C-alpha cells in the first residue's frame, strides 16, 4: 500500500476511535493497562529476542553508543516499563473531572471539565520503551495514539505494539485506540505532521534533524521535546562531599538520557575542594573533561573548552566544566546556553536555593539533586511521553495531565441573557 494511502487510513481509523474513547470507562482503561503490564512481564524473553534483531542491525550500521543504549531492552528497562504501566493504571483518572464551580449572580453554575486532547501523533527515535509509555499515557487520558517509532527499533516496536493490541482487545477498548505506523518510509512522518483533519497534537522525540524538519513542515500543533543541555551549579555554601557525589552521578548514571549532566559550574571559593577529587573520579570512569582556563588550573589534563562546548548536549562520557565568580554568574551562563530542560544547584544556603529556582527559566529546577531525576517515572507520574521545553501546552514531563485539555460546562435552570 502506498504510504500516503496507508497514513490516510490510519488517520481515519484514529479519528473514529477517538469518538469511541470518550465513552470508555475508567475500569476498562485500568483493566487494559494492568493486562499490558502483565503481558510485558510474562513475555520479557520474547521482547529481548525481538530487540536483539534491532541491536544486531544497529551495530552493523554503527549506531552511536548513546543511541545504542536507548535502543536496548534490558531486564531493568523492561521491569521499569512494567512498573510504569502499573503506576499509570492506578493514577487518578482525570477525564470528566470538574474544576472549581462558580455560581454567577444569575444562578448559572460554571466550571471546567477535563477532556482528552484527541488524536495524538508521537514520533520518536531509538527508544522502544516510548511505545509503551506513550500508549499507556494516552489510554489513561482517553486519547488515541498514532505511534511512529524509529526504523532502528522496528522489531522491538512491532512486538510491543502487539502486546498493546492484545490489551485493548482484552478490555473491550477500540481496536484502533493505539496504532503503530507499520513502515520505515520516512515520508510517513511528513504525512503525519500535516494530517490536521485527523491528528490534534504531534509530540516529536528525537534529534535536532527531526525537530528542525517538523518545525518547518508540521501543520499539526507540536509539543516539542528539545535537547537536554543540563547544568549543575555547585555553590560556595555547598556540602562538598554531596556536590562531588551528585555531579559524578548526574554525569555517569546514563550518558544517553536527556537528563544527563552536560555542564558543571563551580563557585570559585570551592573549586579547589571540588575539582581535583571530581576530576579523579571522572578520569577513572573514562569521562573526558572540557574545562575553562580557571578550571584547568585544577584539572591540567582537561581539554580546553570552547564556546561550542557550553552549548553542546554530548549524550556521551564528556562534560564541560566552568569556574564562576558567583551564583549570578552561574545563572547568567545557564540563561545563555541552556536548552531549558533541567538545572540543579547544590547548596546549603536556602536563600541561594530559592534565588536559583526563581530565576532559572527551565522546565525543571532542582536543589541538591542530580539532573537525572528529569523523568516522569521519578516524578511519580508513571512515565512520560517527553520532557517538554515548551511554555504551551505542557512543560516538563508530559504525562497524563499534560495529555488533557478542558471544556467549559455550564448548568442553569432556564436563564436568559438580559
């Protein structure tokens, strides 16, 4: 079937399913999600077998280590999917809930009702777990999902999608509530991004190339997940041992995730205490350090940093390090170079902590925590479709609440306008 005809068919099926999803019960959604979690756990070995096909192809194609890491379905990542789906199943169902009700002078009652966004297209690369996260979150919020995964995860995505399909059938939900685009043709992305008659929102998760393409081509509204150039600032009043531990963890926990630490800023008053020990730990771990001249005084074997380093999301065992004069200088650096994803301050001074959280304009701003907590599962949201750096419609981890909108509902007893 030609790709344009295929995408039209998928769109039509999704739009019809969206009408049906408005009427499904909370119990049906919970039943589907719990069954899905059970099937993922029971069929873990089969999922890893299908994933192995993708990994073999990726190694032949010399996929970057960070992308290879994202592509891998390990025992841990499978169990995380299972836990995430179960957590989503037990979240409060937002659909149909009413906000505060106001009674107007004429006796009319007015409030907002939470409703689904509708049909959501999700385009993603390398990460098969997104198939499950996206399907589960969209179902919980009574949305319909059209999933277009990367070609490098084709076998993994097809396998996971088959489990989702089984769960839909098990709970009596619409057959086309979740559809995965069954082609690796890149033209499918272009069609999905322009199908305004069928798709209400598009959520892309991928590299700069994909995002730039969609910014130019998309007619469907976008919730953008931009790169994670994340920063940590170790303040002059920081607990030094904590600062070293959290900076090391934030960089080395997993290099390929968007919450990985890319730039470390250290106050000049504590640089001599922090950098030599941290540099030793990074060196032992094989992390390459790119440092400003002041930082190189403590890390003589580092590579001199360039302006490009400050603006780079490495997704690799590389970190940029800069010594700054003050918290104001740290905030100014973040303002200039951050992608607006996640930043953290390590400090014992709660005034400095408050100043940092108030003035740093990112989707997540932490105190005494590593940036790797930038994850919907860690926020207690079950999972997320992406970390939005938008101001509208959602910001930070886009989970169930971020996949809803509202309508005004008014109730009266025959009032007319004066």
